[in-house]
C-alpha cells in the first residue's frame, strides 16, 4: 500500500461553476511552480479553502501557497516568520480542525475574525468568503546546511486530506547545532483529540508539582521538563526510538493525569503496564508513574528530530510536564530532486528527465538493491550504469585494500555510498495533468528497509497538452452530503470549433456521468469563444460514502484522448450535522 506522499496529486484543482450561467473562461490562477514535496501528504480542495496571493507569497495551486526564504545564515537569522491567508470560497461555513506542521521546528498560529485562537481552543467557524490568517514561525537553529523545505498542512472537519498547504523553501548556508531547538510559544500542533491544539514552550513550564525523575541518558531541562538525545539514528537500524520517563507527584495532594498530547502523529505515549484504553492513573502524594514515549521513524523526513509529549493534569489548562526526544535521522536514500516537473508536454511527444539517487550502502550489501518504480503508466524508468563513489580513504591504510585475511576497514575508516542514475521517460498517451510519483520498493520483506524507504519519493508534475484543453484540468466536487448528488461544469476549449464537436465522453465510475452542454455560451474578455463548450459532470445521489477518485475520459475525433481527474468526498448525514 502506498503512503500518503505516494498518492496521486492533482496539480491545479479548482472548483467549477455549479450553475449553467454563462461561463468566463480565463486562465487558472495557478502559478507554474513546484507545489509538492515528497515528505508531505497531497492537498485537496474538498473543503473549499483557497490560498490568497500576497506580497512575498506565490500560489503553486489554488490551495498551495509558498514563501521563499532565500539563502540565510542561521547564525545571523535564527528564525523566520511568514504570514499566509486562506479564504473560504465555498457557500457554507468551514471549521478548521487542526494545523499540522512538518516537524517540531515549525509552528503556526491562527487568527480568525481578528481574534487569535489560543492554544487548546477550538477554531471558530470560517464563514463564506471570510479569511483566516496563519502565522508560520520556523526555528532555524539546529537545521542542517543545504536546502530547506518546511510546510504546514491545514485540515478541516470531515475531510481526511489536507484542505490547504502552506510551504516555505530556501537554503541554509551554515549548520548551527543546538542542544534544544524549541519553537516559540503559541504554535498549534496536532492533538490527540479532534479540534484540540497546544504549543511547545520556549521557556520553563510553570511547576505544578509533577516532577520528572532524573535517569541515565535523560537531560533535565527543568523540574518538569526532560529530554533524551538519541544522536544519529537510521530507520535501517530501528523502526522507532523510545524512552521511559518517570513522573513523581511532589505535592501534598493527589494529581489526576488527564491526557498525553504528542507533537505529531508519529509520537505516542502510554503508561507502562497499563492496558490499552485504560484511564490514566491518579498519583497520590509521592507516588510515581512510568511513561514510555515512542517515536516512529517510518514516515519522518531525514534531518533533525524534535518530538515531544505534553502531560496534562485535571483542572489545568497548561501542561504539567514536557517529555522530549531529539536526534538526527539519517537518510536511506538521498535524491537529487524531490519532484520532477516535465512542464508542458505535447501529447505523443516523449520527454526524458534525469534523476540521481545515493543509496545507503546497507541497502545494496543486504542483497538486491531496492527498485525505483512509478504508479504513472506513462512513465518508463531506465536505470543507467551504476557509479560507486567512496569518500576519503583511511590514511592509516594509505587508501589500499586490506591484505587477504586481514581486518577490513570499519565504516568510520572507509564509508561507501552507492550512487545510481535513472532516465525518467514520459510517453504521454493522453492530454491532462501529469500526476503520480516515483518510489522505491524493496525486493525483500524486511520492515526496517520498507520503513527507511518510505520517504524516498519523487512527485511527478506537469501538463500534457493536446488539441482540446479542460478548465479546470482537475475537478473537485468537494464535500457532498450522502444521497444528494452534485453537478459541476468543465469548459472544454480547442483551437477550432471542429475540435470540440463529435466528442465521445465516458466515465471510469458508475456513479459519475458527463454530457456536453452546447446551449451555454462561453466568454473570455467579453468575447464569445466559438471553439469551446461546457461539459456537465453529475455525481449520482447513490454514490457511497467516503473518498471517490476517478476520471472523465474524452475521446477526440482525431483519436487524441483527454483525461480529467475527478475527486469527491461523500459525507454521511451524521457527519454533516
């Protein structure tokens, strides 16, 4: 099964008109760019949130906004701040469920209707055409030198995919290592309960009597704050890291543990020895409890790790303790690019791009190396002759191999890196958006290898052009109530009126139908477009609940094909109340 970051992405999703009124066929407000990165889930416009283009903010898609940090030195610029704006373009109120940063160094605060949403508070509804301002803060201390990519995923109620993606790109000229890179307060982070959020403290928490007991390898930051630094770790060695912390009630009254709140979905916390789902204990004065914090490395991006768990007690709005795990996650595969953008490609005109990957030597030494594959049927992957490069040899051996029977150099003495080059050939058989991804699959069944390869993904972008184009090129119905159905419209445009006549329209889903509407005039800049027509797409009321991802197929008289991906989320009646 593919991970979220390997799912198909539609690069320019916009909502089409719901009515049969005259349609203005203008260019999409999507900017040409790089809207997706391998370490994050694909965004969807199922909720109706649209990003607003402002000074310093560019739109990579209608719901993907990007800010460029440029090249900075963390010693001179230890942090960076950006302001993004999202607008509710739907006709109903939207409730933002949670804000999920890509890692612990990134935090976000939300302002709705001029009011800052405090940590732990539910988001108020965002009315139609209302805006939400999201302030993103990035702590650059402790980041590795090189390219920088951070993002914040915005989730709304009843939609499983992110409703919008706010991303920041740049590069760091130097690497400044910090023992405790902690974001500043106020950042909203994913919570264990829907609608809840919290912030990591940048200063000592108020001490409420819950003390962290000192232990080996555990660094005390404050009486109620502690961390364990694991140093360099690899998913090839272990699928997770974990540490047991001991908490002590140092007060004269009982303390009731209320909840554990991790910083993200990869982090969990549980009382040792307790049954799953059991209530958290009440600590009598002087009583101790052991809490095991576990961080899964499976879907984490290589680089600095900073994962925490906040411990809350009954009757307190502030965390009573903070338990943190830090480290540096080593990559199993280093890619020359996280995405391949083919740009605009004419149908039936092949195009080839190059991709390089440096594999951890253990991936090849354990047997057959992982294979690069694609979920796009128009993509052919052509491996090139392997190039094996080695770092500086051990000066003690003069760079020579050990004699027969002698002791082989250790990893510290001679480190190998296996570099591979691939030709990625696109042979487009139909017009439409270029979607899908490249990813590595292991020939064996080692879960550690599969976990380490989870983030070695390259997204495919671009647009295949033909004699007829669709606007939008991807159709999103949004959130549809079960049993209601919906109708959307697509504008089909050609170079000549003959291009849009005698079109054969089919659907890949029995719950989706499409037909041409030649009675609706189409205008652009006040001028009638004779070489255009309207395609009405109908979602049947019988569509079952859940996510629907399908496509409309359009066959031209000359044999060309145009594919329009379609998505919808069908909500049960109870979920829409």
